[in-house]
C-alpha cells in the first residue's frame, strides 16, 4: 500500500489498456467502428421499413373490410331491387286478373319500374365502390410485401455485419454493404409504390 491509497480500475479501463497493448486501435478497430455504425444505421432504416410494412398491412385489411361492407350494401340493394321486381310482376298479373282496376295497376307497374331504376343505380354505385376498395387493398398489400422484402434484406445485411465482425473477412464486409444497398433499393421501390 502506498501513500496514495488503493487504485481500482474500472472494467472498461482494463479492456482499453489490453486493446492498446494488442494493437487493436489500428485497422481492426476502425473497421469495427464502421461496421457498428453501419449496423446502427441499417437497423434504424429497417425499423422504419418495418413500421411502414405494418401500416400498409393494416391499411390493406381496412380497405378489404370497406370493400366487404360496400359489397353487402350492394347485395342489400339488389335484394330490394328484386322485391320491387316481384311487386311489379304481381301488379302486371293483377292487370290481367282484375281489369276493373287497370289504371291503378298500370300506375303501380310504372312506379315500380322507376323505383327499380333508382335502386339499380345505387346498387351499381355500391358495387363500383366495393371494387375500388378491393383495388386499393390489393395495392396496399403489394406495397406491404415490398416493405417486408426490404426489411428482410436489411436484416440479412445486419447478420452479415455480425459475421464480418467475428471473422474480419473483407468479402463479408463488401457483401454486407451490397445486401444493404439492395434493401434500400427495395425500400425506395416500396415508397414509390412500384
């Protein structure tokens, strides 16, 4: 024991001292720092891509639900149209069976024809809306697949980064950069709806 007392080193000081003795502050440390920074950036971009993938998947589900709702509303209109057709047919039959009320039943037939035309327009419009929602859902699910592909490719590049750190192989480092570039390109395609 000296007059200065005990000297206790923190664990990281020992690691730094050991790294300094082994020459790890040279090329290997710079490469390690580059790969670590790369991994952090790619993980952040991947997280954003993952969020976008989840958002587009949710939108696709909502749009498909809207399509189903509109399809049901259209079916209801077609059922209503059919009931008016049945009433029109009954009025036409009544013209033959009860000729004394010919004017009444003729006006009923015309009324049902007019009502059916309006109902048909509504049903056709609802079917068109349903088809539009279906189309939008399909576009969203396509975009979701692009985001998922981009996220997966970025995850692969992060795995390559870990292997490159462990093996210190330059070809793995180059592969890591190439794969991450591909992931970014796929993410750009997703953003552009391609």
